[in-house]
């Protein structure tokens, strides 16, 4: 059990999360009916937001794109950490703990405000990072 393996699994899961979020959320058109009506309402009213005229739809799309970028960067970051874990795993433990806690905290938020899928993948990523954290400590004590 190596931290490298679990960091790579976390990286791939995060990339899948990114793709699902982007394709299913940011780029997917609203379904006919209520969803289309809500989107039209979100686009209809502009307001001044710190000197820029925006709509709630602008905020919705903007936050969606931000999450896509964050997940993509995290996926790349976890892969890069997997390379560093081969030579200096114990020093990565604070970073692994921080990201594991972040994904663990995201899970109930995603389940409450979105749906089960993002919550479950957040738990899976957190679990991989937690195992990598544990393995990084074990690999350091073996030296």
C-alpha cells in the first residue's frame, strides 16, 4: 500500500468529478419546462454587483466554471503529489490531511444542495487521500 497509488486514484477520481461537473452541470442545457423557466428568470433581471451589471445566471455559470477549474487543478496537483510521494511521502501528510478534510466537508454539502453523485465521489476522494496520508506515515516509519 503506497501513497503514490492512492494519490493517483484520487487524481483520476477528481478528474472524473471535473468532467462530470463540467458536462452535466456547466455545459448541459436546461431541460424543457420548469428548468428552462428558471434559467430564463435567472437571466431576466440584471443588477449592479460591485460596479458590473450581472444576472443570477452569470453567477451560476461563473461559479460552475470556477469549480471546473478548481477540480482540474486539484486533479493535476494530486498526480504531482503522487510523484513527490515516491521520495518524500511523510512531508506530504499535512497537505493530504487538508485535502482529505476538504473533500470530506464537501460531501454533505453536495448531498444536501445538489445530489448523491458529487457527495459520493467526494467521499471516495477523501478516502483515497486518507489512505495516502496513512500510507505516507507508514512509509516514513519504514525508513
